């Protein structure tokens, strides 16, 4: 990224302000990146944990596979998922408040005995599955924010700060050269004036 500047004091002052602003912001952005990295890891571990619990629970009920064929799937449905939001390092992420189910009444006497267990199992599996999805979404949102923050850190550290420092150096060097030239020119003029004065006296 080429930084536009002019060889004067105004431009030097403006570049100095921009540089200082970035140098001051960098530690904050770096700590945000570090916090996000840690939160991504936590969300990933939680998602993994719920996935494992879900898989373990499904394997636990493998023995019931033949029974599920006679289960009435219309007895239970997820009515609503209560989601709240929480801010972590400036990123809004979902938090599961709870899962609300809608149960259709059934005849306890004419239905198989295991139906009530089946409903409890399905609720447990649904909650674990939803919990996994929520943590997975948290991880995606946090990781997206972390990548954006890392890009900003790299932009400041590797492009903008060195660019502003280089531009400031060039302006200062130019102004010093100009000052030296001006002094040299003044000396030459002074010497010539002295020589001219001495010449007119003789």
C-alpha cells in the first residue's frame, strides 16, 4: 500500500498522527486477537464435547433400533429454541437458553410401554444436537472475527506502520537536504557579497 504524502511539515505532522494512532491501537488489536483465538478454541472444544456426547448417546440406544420402526414420530417435535446473545471480544454469539418441545398426547394403555422412554431419549438427543450446532456456530463467528483481526494486525504491523515510518523518514531527509542546500546557498551568497565588497574597496 503506497502512502501518499507531500514533502512538507503539514504532511509530516499528518503522517506522524496516523503512525501514532496505529502504534497505539496495535496492542489492543493484538490482545483482541489473542482473546478471540482462545474463545475459538473453547467453542471448538465444547462443540466437539457435545458431538461426542450425541454420538455416545446414539450408540447407547443402538439396541432399540428395531423398536424405533414402530415409534410414532408425530408424538414429539421441537417447538422452539430459546437463543440469547452474548458479546465476547466485541463479537455477538448465540447462547442456548433452552429447547422447548411439543408433545402430542398418546394412549398409555394401547401404546408400547417404552414410548415414554423413547420420548425422553429423543429429547436428550435433540438437546445434545442443538447444543452442538450452537457451539459450532459460535466457533464459526468467533473464527471469522479472529481472521479479520489477524488481517488487521498484519496490515498494521507489516504494511501501514513501516509505510508511515518510511514516508516520515523520506520527508525528514528531504527537509534536512533542503535546509542544508539553503545554508550552502546562503554561504555562497555571503562569500560572493564579501568578495564583491572587497573588490570594490581595492
